[in-house]
C-alpha cells in the first residue's frame, strides 16, 4: 500500500466511525431512558409492598432487596419524594 492509499482508507474509516457514532448517539439516550424506566418499575414492585401496594411475587423478589437497596435513595428522589416514605429505611 502506498502512503496515499493508507491515508485515504484511514480517512474513510475515520468518517465511517464518526457516522456510526452519530447514529448511535440518539439511540443511547433512548436506551438509557428505557433502562431507567424499567428500574423504576422494579423498585416500585419491590418497595411498593412496604408502602401498602400488594405484591403477588413478594416471595420471589426477596433476593433482590440487598442488591437494589443502595439505589433506593436515587429512586425515591426521582419519583419526587423528598424523604424516604418507608419508616424502616432511613437514607436521607
């Protein structure tokens, strides 16, 4: 390969990489938003029982409490609750 070919292919590869990055940019935000919504639903399902909402799968969700307890503070802030609605979970 000559120097001209190497730089030409390098330029094309660079442009294609930037184009791919541009296309992915809008979708990354959508994917993050969708994952956030799913996490919110899971948190509501887990901690909703403590707030008085019935949870038919409470036995199966017990294993998830320790894993999601750390993100509980962020979740209740995102849901618009100034303080934790649960008496036995103090995070604020």
